[in-house]
C-alpha cells in the first residue's frame, strides 16, 4: 500500500479545477442567466451569479471527493491518498457489517417498539431482502436473467389468499403449500426456456410475469379480478390469534393487548423467512448443485462436458428461486390482508432485480445492503420531494461507476482444501511451471 | 483400470456423419483409439476435428454412424451421461470457470461422477504432481490465471473424473512453445504412468505426431490419411501441408 504523495494531491486539485471550469462554462448560461417572456412578450432576464457560484463550488468539491473515492477503490498501483490506517479500519468494519446488521435487525422491534412507521418499513425492507435473496439464486448464482420474478411472488400470495379464504386453511399449512406451488410454476417456466439465455430468456420471463398478472386480472370467478382478494386471515402464532379477544395471545399471557404485537410478530416472521432463505442458499452453494449453478453461469458448454445435467440444474435453480418468492408472497398476503393484481406489476420485478444487481450478483450481504438502500433510501429521501428520484438516480450512477460489479462484487469461494494442504507441499518448490 | 481385450478398441467411431444445419461437418469418419494409446487427429481449420470430439459428446448429434466406447454403443447417450462413463474432455478454448477459484474448478470435474472424498484427494494429488503450479494457485480465481495455467487447469479438471479416455481439443492453442511442450510432456506422463488413453486434436502437427502413437489426418470432414506418428511425420504431403515453415524443434 502506498502512502500519500504530493503528485496525487496536485493531480486531484488540477482535475477538480478543470471540472469546475467546465461547470462554469456550462452553467453560466444555464443557471447564471435566467430568461423569461415578460408581460408583453418581450424578453426579460436577470442574473443568478450566487447560484452559479454555488454550483461551481459544488462541482469543485464533488470532483475532489470523487477522485479520492476513485483512488481509494481504484485498481492496484494507483497512488493511494487515503491513509492506510483508514483503509484497514474500514476493512475491519466491512467484516463486522453482517453480524452487526443481524444483531441490530433482531433488536429493531425492541428499540423502535413505539414507532409503528419504522417497524412497517423494517417489514417492507425484510420482504425485499427475502425476494432479493430468492432471485439471487436464479440471477446471481445460476446466471439466468429473470425479469418475471414477481410472478412467483403473486403465485405465493394468491395461493395463500385463495386457500385461506376458500378452504379456511391456516397460514402455517398454506405457507409450505404456497412455496411448493410457486416452485411448480418455476419449473413450468423453466421448461420452455431451457435453451434460452441472456436477452431471449429475459424477454420470455418478462412475458411470463405479465401472463400471470393478466390471468389474475381476468379470471374473475377465482381471483376476483381487479377487485383482488379481501379478508385474508391474519397469521396466528401457531394457532393462537394475535387479537384482543379472550383466546388471543395477550389474554393468554395476561398482558394488555396492543396492535403492535401483531406488527412485531410479522417482523420476526419475515426475518425468520429471510434468514431461512439465506441459510438454504448458503448451504446449497457448498453442495454440488450450488456449484453447478455457478458453473452454469460461467460456462454452459464446459458444464455439459463435465457431466452436469444442465436441464435439472436450471430447473432446480428456477424452482428454488420461485419457492422463496412464493413464501415471500404468502407473507405479503397475510400482512396486507388484501391483495390485487396491482401489487404484482413489472415494477416489482425490476425493483427486485435492481436489488440483486446493485448488491453484486451472488453476494448475500450485498443483496441485503442493496435492499436496505433501495427501500430504506427511497423512504429516507421522501423529504427531498421532487429531488427524490434525482438523488436516487445519481446514487445508482455513482455506484455503477465505482462498483460495476455491485456493492459486494467479490464472491467467497466454497471449496477449501485445509485437509489436503499437507499432502504434497514439498512439490510447491518445484513449481517453476 | 478395467481390462478390455486387445482386439476391441476403447473408442471406435464408424461412418460418423454430423452437420450444423445444412452444412455437413463430418462426412463419414472412421477412427479407432486403442486402450493405452495416444492418438492425434490433425488437420486444417474447419476440417471437422473439433466437431468430431463434440459429436462423441452428443453435441451436435450424429446423423449417421456409430460411436462405440468400450464395446458399448454410446451414439444416442445424453451429453451429461457420457462424461459419467469416464470419458473426459478438455474443450477447445479451455473453457474454465473464470469467476470460480482453481479449487472449485477442479471440484467441478469431480462433482458429476460422484467420486468419494478419498478419490478426490488422490485426484488432486495426481494433478498437483503433474502441474505443481496449480497448487500454488488454488485460491486464485480461474480467470486470473495465465493461458498456460488455464490449460493445465482445464486438463486437471478433466482428470478429476478419473477418466479412462481423455479427449483434448487443441491444448497448445495460443501458448508459448515452452508452455506447450510442458503440456505435451504432461500428457505423455499421464499416458506412460497411468495408461491413460488420449485422443488429441491439434493444429500443431509436429508436436502432436511426435507425442502420438498413431495419427489421423482430416480434410473437409473426411479422414484422408492414417498411420503411426513417425510414419505421418515422414509423409511429404503432411510436411508440405502442416509442417514446412511452421516447424519448431
């Protein structure tokens, strides 16, 4: 690691100065002079040099920040202006992110017990974390670009809604059924697209998502069409309802009833479902099937030559991803109490896909952070009103510049050789190639 | 190693035809590879050499003819099952998994054949003996290896399934002469020590024919010449077509 050097600093200032100059030229007319049609249609104009100076100063400062960040994340061999202490502290911080985040998530309902808004937001973020992790199996690991992931979310939601309202089945029976049904639809989608990759696959999956939505919209007799399904039962804590009645959980524990109990319960429910998704994915990655998914993403021809059945590999990826989408969908239905096709538009698919791509395809922590940033950030910028989308778009552009592989682009290997390390270490010396 | 009688070759290809759409790439090819032999298949670009290797693996499917492996007809067997018959392939252009580590790449070679933990360990040791460089690179991503190392990895990965027949498609492609020689030396070692049967497709005719016990020359989807390696090296038409000017010691 190189320490700071004078040319680096000079270079940064020079670059910032040039950027500021370009900004001055560009903005002097765009911002510096404001023209408008006067009352009689004549041209009136006035100057706004204060605003112009502010913009140029922002560009100058921003350019320095950009350059510093770039050098810090830049390729090996660039002059590092950021002192090594800071980088080492940051790398320590990076290792602690996952456990700290997890502990914090567990404590959210305790800390924010009285803040309904934060709890609801937490549930929303966790739902998208789970969807992101589910889609990550298909897109991140198996490399199959799926633009219709919302279809499985919808299948899961409608499975629970219809089974519960028509047959009175409980949430805990419907949850696995929703997962199985979604997985089944995943296989159903998988079959026709087995030979497709990349753009073609994306188009077909996109169409599949729309087909499911249109069927839900038009099959009035079963799905209620645009009116959706109402009165979906709330989840029970393994049979004990979270209601103010005498048989409710509050009465049973002899504590005062509060509607927050249900919210907290939902929070931990989606947290458990998301962690299940994460755990299963991590386990699968270490098994031959998970390795086969990743190898499939890398090179399909090589996979076949190595004796991997690409058909079953693809179908299991679709089915696994779809199953998690279905579980999340069932949760969504029980949380909302009402669902309609409107909740399952392409926008949702795009959002989940953006989370996976921004997170760094295949990285579990990256996906969780991206979901937090996308959903949480969206709420955070609500105060910025009309600038919200601007800020959001800028953040995305910046991310793609510095982290083209996503927040966490690095992938952890799954095969380790501790046991074999000792076998022939004497050979290493001969390894002149 | 299972003993097969000396009269039946390990791989026998008879009257094989294959095509991409209307373009016929193989027009009736006959090749035999005996157990324990190194057989080289040489020919110019577009002669159908790689197609022949791929057709053995079922992609593209054979239009006519038979492929027999160890006396068993494997012409219609699905691609992924052929690899489980202990035929391994190092495809053209190496095709290692670039984002996966060297260790994972090697593991992929063993996954499909359900090999035991002990087999995996001994397989790794064999590969490290052959290519000590790979051991140093175990945790590195495949894509960060040099061309020569990637070729070593591709061969190593193929060996992880403990094959009886190893098919190599242009292992010297794009490699420096010194590295190419190391690869050929490794193939010779595998053949002599383990009795591994090798079918090697090469443009580098000189190297390949020196290495091989026997060779076939392919032109426009047909075998035009065959003989022992040294015989073919002496043929004036081979020298003219594949060796003169391109000769390396």
